[in-house]
């Protein structure tokens, strides 16, 4: 296993280089440039000023030379400066990551705590009224558009009932609150975003869990466990559940980049300054350094997530071993 992990980690480097080359080329092929977008609304900007900005950003050099310069800085974990405000890219990302991580981790925990029990219980009672009811329930949740559900919940709980805040992550009087009050204030602001973020994943994960559990429950070792007279709860939760979780592990591994990717939709609806909004604003402003930084971080997390999923596979199922 150790040698396998080492090989996979080493293989990340050439894959990241390939991904970065494609990403760098694609964003430079997009119409419009940072200089055009930042000066188009100001008629007083002269041609000389535009040329000066182009030289300052290094956009007058060939794309290949620009990429090599960016790659050299990346080797020292320097993502450069933002074209929009001149701030360090790593600083802008560090400001947005904590809230995005918090929301997505809470969302994943909520999904797992609800989806796995629903999937297991539906599979154990396959074909029953409960199973059909859960199927209808989760598919309704899967079909609900996230932006529409967010606006609906904001209208109900924020405006009509006035129970929950609908914008931002803290209240205006946040600094004057006690420590417990600050925690409670942030928690109240997070309820709606976390719920909206979890609804779609909840439906999909519960269906995956049900399908996997149904397949496992028809395996020979499960029949043997039942023939021994073991209680049904032990058969399901001790013998069947562990193997039914294998595909779910893959999904969780691939969800690692989403932890910092954020969501443009619900972050915009709820006014949350997360990574999703930062990426959207950077794409619209052709802020190449920020775009590349977020893409590279997302690609790195995707590759790491695959490795973690493989390791979790072998831990969940002793029969799985990674040999040369």
C-alpha cells in the first residue's frame, strides 16, 4: 500500500502540469482580456495607458512564455497578484476558503447523517409503502432547482416568519455579541445555505445507498448470516452495510474539490463571500492569476480525493489490495 501511495503521489505532478497547460490555454483563448474589461467603461483611458497595463501584466509576451513564468512562480507557491485589485491571490483565496469549507463540510455531514439511514431502511423494506414514499420524497428534492428553493426559503423563514437571516454570514452587531452569541449568530446564518446546499446531494446519495444495499443484501454471505439466525439488524448494519458503502466512498472522494469550490448559485443568493463567488467574479473580470489558482487547487484536490478513495476502499474491504 505504501508503494502504491508513493506512485500515485508522484503521478500527480505530471497530471497537474498537463491540466495547468490546458487551463492556461483555454482562459487565454476566451474573448476579452483583463485590460479590455477594466478600461472599456472609462472613455478617458488612453491607448498609452492600455499598453502600459498590457506590459505590466505581461500580456505582451507569447502565451507559452507567460505560462513558464507562471509555472516558475507556482513552484514557490506564489500565485501572483490579482489583476483587479493588485492583492496577493493567495490572500484573497485564504479569506474565502474558511466559510466555503464550513458550509460544505456541514452540508456533507448533513447528507451522510440523513441519506445513509434513508437508503439502508428503504433497501431493507424494498417495495413497501415506506420505500415508495422515500423514493417520491428524495426525487422531489432532487428535482427542486437550488436557486428557486433558496428564494422560497428566504421568503418564508426570513421575510414572512422572520426566524432566520437571509443575507451574509454575520449580523451587523456581530462584534458587540458575546462568544456564545457570535456562534449562535453564525449558526443562524448558516441554516438556510447549508440546507439548500445539501438537498440535491441528499437525494442522490440516498438513491446510491439504496441501490448498493439492495445488491449487497442478495449476496451469499448475507444469506448465510441470516441462515445462522443472526438478528436482521446485525445482518444489515454489521455484514451488509460495510460493503454497500464502497461506491459511496468513491463519491465522497470525488467531492473533496467541492469543499473549496463553493457554489455560485447559493453564495450569490445568500450574499456569502465564498470561493464560488470569487471564481465567478474572476472569470467575468478575466482575472487570470485568480482563475488559475482556483483551477490548480481544484485539480490537486480532485487527484488527492481519488487517492483517498482508493485507500478508503482497502480499509472498508480487506479483499481489495493494490499490488504492482
